[in-house]
C-alpha cells in the first residue's frame, strides 16, 4: 500500500501501530517504473515526494528503519525498460541525503527463466548505485543453474562461468544469483503450514550464509484478491492467535528478524477493522 497523504491520520496510524507492536523496520511502497518513471523517478523524485520525505522523517525520529519498495512493471514477467531502475536508485540516493533509507527494495519476481538475465542485470545495476534488496520467489530455490542457464545469452553464461571459476562460492540455484547481486534479500515464505515455512526459511538462510549476505523471511497474513488459503497464515491466526505469535517470535529469535506482509491486512487480521478507523486513543480491541 502507498500512503500518499495523512488524511484521517493514515500515516500517523501506521507509525503508532509500528511503535505499539515494536516493529524496527518498515517496507513502504514508493512507486513503480511503469507508472511513476516519466514524471517522478526520471527527475529523481518520489511520487508525492515532499509528503513522503516528511513521513520518513517521522519514522526516523522514532528509530524505525525504512526500505523503499519499487517494482518495475505490473506484469511480473515483463522486464522491459529495466535500465530505468538506474533513475530509481539515483532517486533513493537523493532521498537518503535528507533522511536515511536502509535499502531500495525491488519487488519484481519473474517466473519465466527467459527474464532472469534481465532481472540479475537490473538488481546488479541498482545495487551498484544504492544498497538494494530483493524479494525472493520460492521457485528460485528449486531451480538449478544448469537448467536456467539454457535461457541465458552466451555472453551472460561466460560471465557466470568466469565468476564461478574465480570464486570459492558457486552458483548452484538461481536464488544464489539473486542473493549475490543484492545487498540483502527477503524470502516470500508464504504458506499456511508452519513446518513448511520453517523448512523453506532454513534452506534460504543457508544459501545467504554461503554468500555472506543478510537474508530475511516474510510471512503472509493477507486474505484479499483471491489469495489461496494455502499461502497465508491469516486463517491460522484466526484459529489460534497464540500459536501464531509463538511462531513469529521463534522465527525472529532463530533468524534475527521476520517480516509480516502486509500492514493493512495484518491489521485487519489482528483487529477485524481498518487502521483508518483507529483514532489513536490506545490499542484497538482485538476481535478474536
């Protein structure tokens, strides 16, 4: 969700929610190249730039780190104009001169191997300009390099081969390339089974350690847009909130942190209400 104003205390509610629940980091949607490049990123400004920067200052004043989330195109398998991510990274540099931004978080997860070369080029370009993180698709942890390499250009494969020859760490899975190309990354460990989330998280974190990069796991609590029940903990929370909180606490202790997706739906999962209806008079009453 992109908050473009503080109407009805929308941003203040987010800040109070984060403080009340002890969140140390937020991932805030800051736009897309497809829709916001021409009038914003191309001139090194965020959409609603002045408002956004002022809200970031509020978060910083309360010791909450911010990752600004941007995606390339609506179609996850459309990597057209990936070079424009250079302007996005330059924009985040401009913002960082006024208020600290932890990372530029790129949220583009193609499933077609034909798009993987462009993805890595985009991530590498962004990371060369500003610390960049990326969402990680679980599919990428299952795809072996010898399989996806069939879709790479000859020049790209030569670069990979040379890198593997010179380095002690080898690319075995496609996820390795994403981890290596970025400053940090976040695994979409989306499932309604706690054991499955743990298994996926553990494999992913082991890969990040090989490449000496930070890795964070994301759990899903959403329920809208026909999200399959098998991909969210929303219904598990409704059945047993204590088990959910114990799981999240354990994940945080095991891996250092855990990301909960996303604010609006997690809020509703907790309180059966919209955060816009919270007037800041104290913690809202839970509905379970």
